[in-house]
C-alpha cells in the first residue's frame, strides 16, 4: 500500500515535470509547478493517513479477539487482516481448532501502540492454557481506512493456532 502511494506520488511529480518542460522556458514557472506538485502529493498522503484515527490498544485487542472467535463469520475475520482473503484457509483452520475445544481460552494484552504514518506497532502478549507468550511487537497497516493486522503478525498468530502460513 505504501509502495503504491509512493509510486503514484512519484508519477504525479514526473508528469508535472514533463508537462512543465513542454511549456514555457521560464525556469521559475517550472520550479513553482514542481514545488506545488510535490506539496500536493505530500499533502494527499498526509491526508489519507490522518483520516483514520490512530488505533488504541483496546481496539487492536478487540480485533485480535474477533479474529480467533470461532463464532464470528469468516468475512468479518478476513477484513481484519491485510490481504485476508489469501489467509482465509489459515483463519478457518485456526477457528476450527479453537471451536473444537470451548474450554480453550486465549487472551491478549496489547500495549505500547505506536503509529508511524500508515503503520502501527504494539507489544502483544498472549495467554493460553499452554502458557504465556511475553509481549512481542506486532504490526498493523492502515488499509482502506481500517487498521489491519499485517501478514507477518497474522502468521505468528496462525502458527500458534496450528494453521501456519505456507
């Protein structure tokens, strides 16, 4: 997502520069057009990142609980993961394993949420009947106005749920 936006911004700057070169020979006009284009591209990126509020620890925790809840529909779960449709089999496998044993309870503790543009990181600790996994840093990405669990972090969870990513 970030690469795509960067590429679009770079293409916009290149297009303005190319159009400016076709026009006047006045270098002040070209410099002004370039500055305006770069400022507009930067502003567009800032605006998209600022349209979604930074996620809270409680919001990220609730998303993780939804992701492992065997009673939740698969469409709701895939919407919580970057490219979730590609991880649907992992989500199903994990949900089936958890649903087979209702006494198997997992809890998350999400702390120290930090946002850098369209990426958020947080320390996530997991408590299960097998013990506690101390806080490790997980990543979420802002996609289409929603914070979604990044693939590498989702795969960490799926592996714990006996549904490893291939």
